[in-house]
C-alpha cells in the first residue's frame, strides 16, 4: 500500500512539473513582449531601406508571401519611395501593437499588427506592418505578411496611427490611403 501511494505521488509530481514547463513554453511563445518583436522587425525594415537592400527586405516576408507576391519590384519601389536620409523613427509603444491569437487542437498562431513613423530630412512616412510571429498550422506563414507605407502628404488624417486598409493585402503596398477608393500612383 505504501509502495502504491509513493508511485501515485511520484506520477502526480511528474505530471505537475511537466505541465508547468509546457505551460511556460506556450506562455513564452504567445506572450513574449509584442513591442520588442514589432520593434525588431521594424528595425530590420529600416535597416533595409537605409542600406537600399531589397533582398534583405524581401527576406523578412513569410515564405508563403514570397511565393505568391512579386516582391522584387515592390521592395525596390519602397526603398526608392522613402526620400532622404532617415533621421529618426518611432517605437512600437508610440502607436501600440495589436496582437491576435488563435488556438485550435493544441496548435497556436500569433499575429502582430504594428504602426510606425519614419522621419527623413525630406518627409515623414507612416508604416503599418502585419506579421505572423508563430504558426503551428503552417510554418511557412511566419514572417511579414504585409507592409503599408504612405507619405505625410498623402496621409491627411486626424488619426496619427496608420493601419493601411485593415484587410492586410499581402506584400508591399505604397501610398494606400483608406479614405480613397483606390491606391494612389
């Protein structure tokens, strides 16, 4: 009887320790500091623009987006769109980061929606980045899904937070103003 009690107690302790470590692992995956993740991605985008490195910019996108969107020309256009030397850029905390989580049958997905500004010696630009940071359903979805960029001359809004079109069209979207019916050329 004593032996049975010890065995049951050992199993209970093992299960509780295992569940804690699994719980912490899932917590870390889903609840890492969203601001830090968004800032890290944005800093890589800014670095790509500064260095005029369209290949680096394209590498930040998820494999599924790279396979469906023609990013080469769009990445080049984005780099050329931002005029002048970058003087400063915002932090994710300035506009906030939206996070959505999906869980089904033990699989998890996490998507971040963040907005930033870049100030150059010539203009101010607003960016919206939609990225998948974790996806157990399809690992090829991990990475940037869409980037929207608009110049201050096209963003005439009382809302300082630019979110693109809120449907997150895949790829790079330049000068999209949601208050207009089509993209601006």
